[in-house]
């Protein structure tokens, strides 16, 4: 099956810093989503981005489908950004379920 | 409010007992999904359903069963055959082929 690798696995930042999270996938996809899992376990949708670039406030994401990677940018980080960030994909031609990476644990220090 | 609800939030059971987790959505989505998350890991697909009265096994279906009698509901039963049932269970729904949305999850502990 498709492989999804996220890097780095852990990231510690000072409040106000910028960061880039990466997601590599091993096959072509027709769906790619970024999620933030908060300390209570809730998965919050950040971006639905099978290709192209999107921005939402301090967050933006870019997916280069032909090169099989996606990037999530967090600018001017805040302590509330802490948590686990997941990338998940649906392979092209599949039955539409998501395959998740193992996540990036982000800690933003005050 | 539109969304996905899961109940209960926490569930404790003795080994050998079956337990059913509830998932309801009022988003009018055709597809519904069940995922399992173990500590420090990503989510893995248990079962999914694209239409009422039809469902397919995911990557880790052994020891679980589901039903889809109504579009809004997709309950998951964790049977006594599941060897390591203690986990965080998340339900999701989507319009076919599009963005998935998740419920708040149920934490199951089996002792």
C-alpha cells in the first residue's frame, strides 16, 4: 500500500517562530489532507489540498503532486499551535479511505 | 449544529465483553469511516461504508463488526475476538471522494 512519511517527528519552537512540516508519499494521490490533533484528541481539518497552494491565516500548505510531497507552513507560532500534525492521503484509484502518516509533534514554548 | 457525534467519550469494559461505539452524523454525507489510534501513532482504518447497507473492511478489521442501516449512523462493535481493544476510536464522514471530517472520538479501556 501507499507509504506516508512525515518529518520531522518532533519539533520544539519558541513562540513567534516559523516552521515547515513535510509529508512525502510513495504513490499518486487524489486526496491529501492536513489535520491538527489537539490535546483532547480531536482532529481538526486544516487543509484539503490534493494539489496547489492554500492559505488560512497564519497557516499555508503546498502540495506538489508530481513530486509526491506536501508542505505545511506555520508562521508566527503560538502556544495554541502545539499538538500533533497529521498528513493523510487517498491513493489514486482507491476506495477513498485515508492513509495517515505518523505525525509531527509540535511544541510551542511561551 | 451540523457535525459528527460519538458516544460515549470514555468507555471501560472487562475483557471478554463485546462493546458498541456510537457514531452519528447530520452532514448528509454518504460515506462513513472508523479509525483506530494507538498512543504515539497515526490512525488506521477499521471499516468504511460508502452507502447504506454496504460496508468494506479496512486494514485492521479483525475483531470488529459494523452495520449501516441508516445514512446517519455507523456503529462499531468491538468483539471479544479483538486481541488489543484498548485504543482511541475515531469516526469520520465525507461526501464520496472529498474531504473527511472527524468526530471527537471514544477512548476505550479494556481490563
